[in-house]
């Protein structure tokens, strides 16, 4: 008696496996993208808070007998020496925001006295430019973090 056993896999089995992989990818990829964007928002907010604290601390300690400040734009923020922002200064340290994160052009930078610079006062670390900076996901206006700079120069975020 002869038995005929087919070995291998059929085209139907391959199509079923490809379909299952496609369905899983369609479910998982948007979640991973959302997670990545929200992580970029958290990281950017932490970077800005850290840079503001660095500027304040360096100003309080009168590092190089200077004060230090941070300038904000919709797509970047810049650490600079002194009280007046000069875009071409060689001592500037510019940080570009991720493409998934932005500072809104309208209402994103709300500092006392207007402007886009947080300038710390030597020895005290206070600032006349207290207020808020909003960092938002470019793809979802409801996902945002608010950085608050107090008059005393302390910085916090929600």
C-alpha cells in the first residue's frame, strides 16, 4: 500500500500568514507612531526645562562674569550668552525641535513683556521674562506640555 504525503506549504497557507501579518501591522504601527510622537513631546519638554535651568544656574554662578538666556522660536530654541539675542553669535547653542513637535506661532510663547527671550539676572537668577512656553505635537493639537517660568526663575512643566 502506497501513501501519498504532500510535503511543504500551499499558496493558501502563505496567503493566510501574510494576511495575519498585515492585520497585525495595521493595528500596531499607529500605536507605535503615537507612542513615538508622545515620547518626542516629553523629551523636548525635558530638554527645554533642562536648558532653562542650565542658563539660570550659570547666571547665578556668574560663569565667565556673564548672564545666560534662552531664545525661543516655533522650530528651535537657542541658549545664548548675554541679555540680547544675536542669531549669528558663535557662542550660541541652537537646538532644533523634532518635526513631530512645535511651539505654536500663536500663543506658544507667552512671556511677560512680550518677546521670545528668557533672560536671567546675574546672582539672583530672577527673570522679568516669566510666563509660559507651550510645546505641542504637530499632528495633534490636544497633546501639549506647558513650561512655566516664574518671576524667581524657577522652571516647571506639566
